[in-house]
């Protein structure tokens, strides 16, 4: 009944307003923080290919818990992706509440931002555009990872990036996720005053420098990584090695030793 009255009047009979919007804001921040930090970890793991194919293979097998199950269990990765997907969808649902829902609202926000001439307000637009793009781009990637967790590895990933045409999607997703992620973490720090210290204004300036540096760092790392997968995918395609799975150097050496030859 109280809900109904608040629905009509904007207040309960006691003259109070619902705390739900504040709780939803909190959920948006918490899921955003998780996803932002997850993306940093994700970028380091995926970029293991820049060190070597063997290293990326080892990282993949580690996440399949090959230290417990012989050869690894990709279903574990599917489970992790499902969890990340649920957090991703929750975060997107919370974010949707902030998007203008018609042209009039959009015009009002635009005019407001213009009259303020405030950089952080302009950042909000980047969040809205990149967030909207990620509804589609992120979902495609997460669904594929969840249902093809057994096809993650130096050759399988490179084949997906190049031969299965994921690279155009990854270029757009990378741009969206790096801008959205670092702006999001910056805004979280400002909103909740995490590093305010004695002089919040000076802190905000410093945070801005960090935001910029992190955006560039992860964009450069991301594009270098993407280029590495594209190169491997292209070379394997030219060599007619489509469908082939990477065999780590240690296993090749073991095979040669067991057969009386040393590499
Ligand atoms: C647990 C969940 C995830 C797993 C297991 C995963 C795994 C991977 C893997 C293995 C690659 C290499 C290419 C490939 O194999 O297709 C990749 C690339 C990429 N992923 Fe994810 N991913 C996950 C979640 C996410 C999320 C939530 C996002 C952002 C919304 C994301 C954004 C990207 C981007 C932009 C690339 C290309 C990066 C580059 O090449 O530098 N991933 N991911």
C-alpha cells in the first residue's frame, strides 16, 4: 500500500522517500568496481601472448585448474564467464536508469552540460555512449567465451580473432571498455571520496592524471595484444593450420626425448 501511495505522490504517508534508488546506486558502483578491476586483470592475462605462446597456454591451463584436473576443465572457465556475465548485465541494468529516455531529456542534459562547461560532466556522455555500445559488443564476447571456453589458447584465440572475424568487434570493444573502465573508476573514486585526503581538489587533479595514464596504458597494451593474435591467426591461416591446437614446447620436447631424439 505504501508503495502505491509513493507511486502516486512521490512520498510515503510518513512523508519519506524510498531508499531503493540509493541502494541501486550502490549496486551500480559495486558492480562497476568489480568489472573495472576485472578488466585490468583480464588485460594482463590476455596479453600473456606478448611474452610467448607457451606462457599464454600456461595461463589458460591454470584457469582450467589443470593443477587439479589432468589437462584442465574448460567448464570452470564457462562458470567464471557466467558469473562475470551476470555482474555485467546487473551493471548495465543499473546504468540504464541514468540514460535519457527521450529526445527532450537528451536535449536538457546536453544544454545543461554545455552551460556548465565542466569536464567531468562531459565525461558522463562518454560513459553513456560507451556503455550503450558495450550492451552489444560485450554480450557477444561474453556469450562466445562462455560457450567456447574449450577454444581458448594461443592458436584457438588467434583463429577466433582473425579467421572468425572477431577483430573488428574487439577494436570497438577495446576502445569502449578502456574509456568506460578508467572513467568509471575515476568517477567512483571522486564520488565516494576514496583518496580525498586533506586537499580533495588536488586529489582530483592527480586522479585525472592517473585516469589518462591508465587509459593510454591499457589501450596500448590492448592493441599490441590484438595485433599479436591477428598475426598468429593470419600466419596459421596462410599455413593451412586452421583448427589446429597449440602444443606447448615442453610437450614436444618430451615427445622427442621419449622417441630417442632430443630437440
Ligand atoms: C571471464 C570472462 C572473460 C574471459 C574468460 C575472457 C577471455 C578473453 C580471451 C581469451 C580473449 C582473447 C581473444 C579470444 O580468445 O577471443 C579476450 C579478448 C578480449 N576481451 Fe575478454 N574475456 C572475458 C570478459 C571480458 C569482458 C567483461 C570484456 C569487456 C566488456 C572483455 C573484453 C575483451 C576485449 C576488448 C578483448 C580484446 C583485447 C585485446 O585483444 O587486447 N572480456 N577475452
